C-alpha cells in the first residue's frame, strides 16, 4: 500500500534522492574534466544549461501548482477533481515536451551563435530529445507530491541520474575511443539525459499503476480505514456533479504556475546568463583561451559543488508546499506558523554549515576531485553564495504554499534584474568574480523581500534569542575546519597530492562536524524540545549526548 509521508519523512526521502542525484551529477562532471578538453567541457555546460532552462519552461511551474491544487482538493474531499487535474497536466506535458524538443533541436545553431561558441551546437541537439518525456514526468511527480507520497518522485530521480550519468559517460568514452572529437564526445555524454528520461518515466508508470489500483479499491469500499488513509481531515467523497473542463483547470494552473515558472527558473536563468554572455562581457579581462579555462572552472567545478548545499532546501520546498497549502485551506494558522518556523530552522542548522564547509575546504576538495586545484577560489566564492540561495529557495516555497505566488514572482524579477545589472558591470572589470557577485546579490535581494512578506502573515519562531550562540557555533567550527585543512596539507606536503587532499578533506570535515554539533548542544541552540521532535531511533542517542555535554 502507498502511504502518505509526513514533512520530516517526505523531506528525508526527497533529500536523500536529491543528494544521490547531485552526487551522481558531480560524479559525471569529474570524469568530464579528465576526458574532455576545455572546449568539450564548455560544450557540455552550455548544452546542459539551456536544456535545464527549457525543461523549466516546458513544465511552467506545473508540478508545484499541481501539488498545491491536488493537496487542497484532497483536504476538501474532492477526489475526482484532483484526478481530473492530473489528467489535464499529463496532456499538457506531452504536448509541450514534443514541441520544445523540436524547438531546441532546430534552433541549436542560433543559440551557439548568440553564445559566440559554435562548437556547442552538437551537444545542444543531442540533449534535445530528453525534453519529450521529462515534462510528463514532472507532472506525475507533482501529483504524487500533492498526495504527500514523496517516494515515487525520489526513486525516479535516482534511477534517472544513474541512467543519465553511467550510460552518458559510457557513450562518451566509446566515441573518444573511436577517434571522434571532443565536441562529438560531449554530445554523446549529453545524450545520456535521454536514457535518464526513459528510466524515470518507467518508475513513475510503476507507481502510477499501484496508486490507481489502490484508489479503485478505496472508491469501492468507503470504510473508515480507507478514508483515514487518503484524507485524515475530511470525509472521502466522490462528486457526482459535472467534470471540470480542461480549460478551467488550465486557467487555474496558469494563474499559479506563471509566478512559479519565474521563481523555479531563478537558478537556471542566473547560470544561463553566465553561460550565454560570459565570453562577451569578459573579453577585456581574459584572452579567449583564458576565458575558456575560467568558464570551464565555473561550470564543471564550481557549479557542480555549489549544487550540493541547496539539496535540503529543494527537498524541504517540495515537502512543505502541500502541507502549508492544506493548512491554509483548513484556516489552521497555528499549523502554518509551526511548519514555517520548523522549515527555516532546519535550513539554518543543517544547510548553512555544508555551504561553509565547501567554502573553507574548497582548495582541498577541488584538488581531490579534479585534475588540479585551479579554480578553487571560484568554487569558494560560488559556494559561500549558496547560503543565500538556500534561504531564497526555502522562502519561495513557503510563500507559494501561502498563496502569495504573484508577490514571490515580483521579488524574483527584482532579484534577477539586480543579477543582470551587477554581473554585467562587475564582469567587465572583475571577470568571473563579477558574475558571482551578481548571483549572490540576486539571492540576497529575493531572500530579504521574501522574509518581509512572510513576516506579515506568519509569527516566525526560528531561533529567537539563540541566533548569537548559533553564529558563534558556525564561525568557530568553520574557522577550525579552515585551519585544520591547511595544517594537514602542510604536514602531508611530501606525500602524493591526492592522498594529501583526501586527508585534508576528511580531517577538516570531521573537525567541523564534531565541533559544530558539540557547540550547538553546549550553547543550547538545539533544545530538549527540538530533540523530542526527532524520530524515535535518533531521539534516545541525542538525549544521552545532550546530558553528557551539559553535565561537562
């Protein structure tokens, strides 16, 4: 039987899936630096980025809209309307996926001309067919999230990444072995996304079939157990009135999805701007050869590592939208306050230290994973900015669940305008640093505007008087990790570089984790109440640790 997931469980499922996906995505980019020259790497980056942007356009924020609409209907007992919304979304996904796949393939040469890099055409065309299935997959994931069943989307995401990464790299290796150029090899690797879409679609079909069988059983037997399983807060009913027209559904979805489109595209638009205009804006700062090297460092090294810290925010966003939406539908303000505060607290305690670690340990992490430490400063700059990216993404999801899609869209547009202006001006003088400054400014502007909106309707209780102890814990643990890293590198200077970097990464990571955890408990940033909310298997050990530390 498929069961609904709580916020914590749903978040853990999606976080695990996102972690696996990001690690595999990073794993793909690491061999790329060893397999391809800088031109091949830039071809892969450009193709992947424009594909991701068009994928967001193809779904147009539908998954989030579907999740919200379905969760509200289910909370109100309107099961047939929820199913009708799902069917309409699938039709839209199938049509837009086919049209955008054709568009991407046909206009690939034009995009290469705009980016001033003709060698990326093959890679862009190779990844285009993946757009055919992914919009439908996104609609299915949105429906399952609306039913608060996160496992389907999480498992499909993992299967997708395994197929995309492994088969893509294998195909690229075969092309290189046969003597093809790096441009052709990059195209072969991007084609792995097509294999990923097929694998993900197969998983979603499996779960859709299981859910269909389960729902038919409930429709035929409206007993108390079935009602509780599907809708614990409302009676289970089947409407006998006229069906919702697709036109009505699309009208409602588009009102919600247009703002979601803009907010969902934020990161893609930021990186696509960098991809498209990097060579043109930095032509006075770098030579063509140097620009290609720096751009490869930004796209292959920095962006892949910077994608790790926001994993929790992505998972929390997907989990929190249906829960807050359902609470709003029930007019349960206390639940809204509780869930909003909880999600921001989780982000602060678990998301920020990861970004800080990748910043302070950027030199060793880059040296360990890639061919050299070149570009580690770019990695550090981009990773520190992800702290604000995390808060931006989380607050976007909260506002979306509160029904403030339009206000969120306006905030995002203001942030994107700041990105374009600052990156264009600073990029002409500071090169890649100027682009990263513009991105960080975008995240900061959107976060501040979002928090202003949230505080109008929600009584936030995130850390309260514990902000100063929290910041002390963060600063001390990050500083200790930085010092440990270079201390280990100095002590291991005479051994193999990779082993030296590995020891530095492991030691600094252990120091940060232990010191950060101890300080959170010792300074009472994490309280007994927080520990009580943990799952049973974690609650007991955490209580013992708290007693030992506070007794000492």
